[in-house]
């Protein structure tokens, strides 16, 4: 057998072995602290969050077929883990008031900058690209929630304290 064939065979075997090591899936029905438990989430905003945000920012991801192929599955799992670390709409009600207030501000900033949804996500999820009207709806909703939080809480509760 030629050296190149041996190398290709070895790589193929390694690829097959990698398929046995799969990351845990982000699929849970636990929505007990979902943002909608405390705040009104209009239907249009629910649709925006479902199509462009929830795969990485909730406890339930819709996985594409290629997530079953390693190492792509690991890469996606890392993206979801990182996304949930920054913001998880299914855990939002468990955040401090200051964190809720700040995360809504970050939502606006990240979408305005074009950082969210991630360009790497919208390449394969064309429906996740937000229209100008959808962005505006999201901004207005985030601003309204921030105003609601501001009105219902003392000013010092809106300040994030760093240790």
C-alpha cells in the first residue's frame, strides 16, 4: 500500500472513531425561569427569538443534520455553551435585576453592531437574518422591558457590582 493511501486510511479510521464521542445536546423542557414568566413577550418578538436567538440562547437547541458529524458537533456545542453563558432566555427570570437590565441593553447593542445573530449562524440559517423591521421590533421590546424594570425597581438595583 502506498504511503498516501495508508495516511488516508488512518485519517478515515480516526474520523470514524471520533464519531463515538458526542457532546451532550442542549435539549430541555425546563422553562421555569423563562423570560416570558415575568415579562410580556409579544408574538412577533417570540417569533424573532425563535428564529434567530433561541438555538444558542435558550435551553433547547434545534440541531441541523450536520451536528451529528464530529468534530462539527463539538464546535456547535461550544457555540451553544458560550451563547448560554452570555444570555439564556430560559434562565432570564433567575438573573438579578441588574443583570436583566444589562442583558437587554446588550441585546440591542449586539444586534445593532451586526454581531448577533452570529454571521457563522446565519450562513446556514438564512431565515435567522433579521430584517430592519424585526430589528426595530426587538429594540423597542428590549427598551420597553428596560423601562419596566427601571420603573419597578430602585435605581441602585440596576447597577451591576463587580467584585
